[in-house]
C-alpha cells in the first residue's frame, strides 16, 4: 500500500502536467484512490492538502459529499413521511435506503449541486475542486454515475478523494466491496 503523502505528491505532479492525450477524455478529472481503512487518515490530512494547494497558488473549493447528502435529505419534501414510515418499520433498511437514494437522484439533486460548483468556476485558471467524503454515497449511489452525467462540465481540475481499491488502470471497487467499475474517465493515483 503506497503512502498517502507520496500519492498526494504524485497527484500534484499530474495536475501540474495536465491530462495526457491517451486518456478517454481531456477533462481534468483525478481520483486520489486510497484503501477504505485510510478514510480517517485522509480526513486528517485533507486540511493540510488544502493548505498545500493554496500555497501552490490554487483557489481551492471543497465539495463535501457528506454535507450535501445530509442537506438534501434534511430538506426533502418527503422527510416527514420517511420518519413516520421508519417509526412503523425501523428494520426495513432496503425500503429506507431506496427512498433516500431516490431523493438524491431525483432531479439530479446531488449531481446538480456539483455541476453548479463546476459551472461557477469555469474559466477560472487557478481553481481546483476537491470532492471529499465520497463514502457518504454508500449505499445510495456511486460517484462514477455522477461523473458520467457531468461529462463535458469539468473545466477546472477536479480531485475526488476515493475510498476504494484499484483493480486496473481505470477499474475501481468503491469501498473495496462494490463490484469493480471501469467506467471512469479520470486519472487515478494511488490505490
């Protein structure tokens, strides 16, 4: 397992070089892949990474998936209905999770928030987006689905802090136990 520090430094090097023509897309999308057992260490390191990026001249925007998922679910129109249904049958996790997942994908709630951030930064030469807390997507959806829907919208370097296992050059297993997915158009570091 490679060190987070070495992987982050490699990520900075790649962002500095830009994307190669060999990639499936020319969008500046990067995944810092780390083993799920390192989630807490990544959270500890993130403030230092943000500071390092700022010291290197980047204008950093942090997009916390956990914060946005919590906000979307707290403001969902069906929230009272969910709480009532949950009180009646608190162990029906499948139904509960499906309802929450529907709220996140309905009208592309989470995707549209990330898209708004990316659109707002378009044309900003020194901006970078750091997408954190991807584990908050479990068990609702995976970031690859959102990334695919945002094709053509990544105008600034965007780094996803991805808890998972790398199984090839473009294949990843979210949280180490989801089936591997090779539909990512991003540059992967670590894992």
